[in-house]
C-alpha cells in the first residue's frame, strides 16, 4: 500500500506535466513575429492574421493574448511627427518678452492682495 505522501507526490508530478507554462503563448508568438509583421505590412487585419494562425495551429492563444503580444513585441510601423527645432537666441528672447508682457497685462493672471483699500472702490 502506498503512503499518502507518495500518492500526493505522483499526483503533483502528473498535474505539473498537464499544466501549460504561462510563457508558452509568448514563445509561440515570438516564433511567428516576422510573419505577423509581413502580414500587417501587407494590409491584413490582426483578427484575420490571428484566425489563420489559430486554425493552422501556429498559435493556440486567444485573440486578446495575440493582440497583447503584438503591442508588446512589435514596434509601430508609423513614424512619429518630427520635433520642432529649438529656437535660436533671438527667437527665444522675443518669445519670452512677449509672454512676460502678456502676464503683466492679463487681469486674470492671479490675485494680488492690497491691505490698503482704495476709497473709490468703497461705497
């Protein structure tokens, strides 16, 4: 007769063999990443790419997991807008002066407390 601890150890080993690793989907995606990139560049929708790869057995993950891996492991193909060129010394001082002048002229710039009341503002 087997002891309970031996039976439990066998059960744990059997269960571990059945259980999939959490990174299985990531490893599978990385294996087909270049194919996914080529399909995206060719204009195919992610859902179409995933559906084909899922049906052919290349990927076993869900569509949501597939999308997560696309976002995580693939660089966007669109280029960002170029940054504006830094202002030269003369341009920077002109912009700075006009902003300072605007602050002085702006009545909503902030609150300034004056402890001495103006007689014309009183009743």
